[in-house]
C-alpha cells in the first residue's frame, strides 16, 4: 500500500469525523448567517440611501420654496418702493402746484393793492388840486357844495 492510498484513507476518515460532528452543518449555518448578515447590511444600506434621497429631495424642495419666497419678497419690496416713489412724486408736484397758485394769488393781490394805492393817491391829489383852484375862484359856500359833489362823483367812478 502506497502513500496515496493512506492519504485517501486519512482524508475519508477526516471527512467522516467532520460529518459525524456536523461540521458541514456548522459551515452551512455559518455561511447562511454571514449571508443573512450581509443581506441585512445591504438592506440597511438601501434603506439609508432611500432616506438620504428623500431628505435630499425635501431639502431641494425647501430650497426652491425659499428661493421663490425670497423672489416674492424682493418683488413686493420693489413694487412698494415704486409706489412710494410715485406717491412722493405726486405729492411733490401737488405741493409745487399749490405753492405756485399761492404765489400767483399773492402777486395778483399785491398788484391790486398797488393799483388801489395809486388810484387813492391820484384822487387825493386831484381833490387837493381842485380844492386849491376852486378856493381862489369861488366863494366858500359854493366851494363846499362843489367839493362835496366832486367827491361823490370821484368815489362813484372808482368803486
């Protein structure tokens, strides 16, 4: 008997003992447990990946919503600023128009006052001149009557 035979017999005995003690079952259970562990780790990784994708999608949606809100806020601020500028422009134009009308009214009143003053002074000078002229030519009683009539006539024409 050669060495190969004995090596084969030793191998068969070894395999018989290994089978007798349930080594193939232990190996199978160990491999099954390892496969189950790998499977659960893969499932956990898949679940974590899905959660990460959901969170990413939610954050992207929130970011877009925040960008849209910021755009709306900026647009509203621009509209409000434009309205304020337009309102200020309108109020300024109204103020200038009122001030112009008031200035024109004051100028017109000053012109009327000046014309009335000139007329009044002219009447006073004319009355005084007429009184001096008549005083030399007419007696006192007739002069008073003429003076009163002239005064009434001048007042009637000025008013």
